[in-house]
C-alpha cells in the first residue's frame, strides 16, 4: 500500500504523495458549515447494501440531501481522521452490535449504525475549523454543499 492510500498518513503527506507542491503549507480553515444541522437517515435497508441520506441544513440556506453508502462514510473517515482532533467520536464499525446482541435483527443493527453515523457527522460538522482546505473540501463534497470551494484569500 502506498502513502496515498494509508489511513494513518497525515493528509499533508498524502497530498504531497499525489504530486502537490511541497511548498504548500496546510493551514487551518474556518468551517463554513459550523452551526449547520445534520441528520442521517436510512433510505434503503438493502440487500445487498443500505443507503443513508445525509441532510444538512445551514441557517439561511436551503437544506441539502445526498445519499451515501456506509463504504462512502468509511472512505471519508479514512481520509480525514488522521488530521482531525482526538475528541471526535469513534467511527462506527460495520457491525455495531455488541457480542451479546449478535442475534438482534438486521433492522436493529442498521438503526444502531445510523445513530452512530449521525453522531459522527454531527461532530464533524460542529468543528469550528478544519486542519486544511483539503479536509474542508472533502467534508463539503461529502455533504454535497457548494461550500466545497476554499475561501479566497484577500
């Protein structure tokens, strides 16, 4: 596996491995979605997979809703987690049922995963700033907002 796909590699090194200029220094950027609400709901419960809706609403802006699979949440987490603060909630595993509840219904397991994804996304959007414009762009793109463009410098 290369540095570009290793989850533990900081974003600045992954970007450099992808050919970005080493002179670019990652600087924190304000979270343009701070104060936005987010809600994760189940659109389809499978099989073969579940699709979740991610609804983001910012004050004074139209709500946005995009469909995402668990694997897309996991991919976002893999790319941004090395650069995020340690106070983020843990990312929910594929199977969120504790050993004692392995006999829980698939619907109960799906609801547990949805609740944990909702808490994770709420914490991600509640951050006052992101460690870099690249992280901000990944988050904004994931929730489908036009804020994906980095703020211009004066």
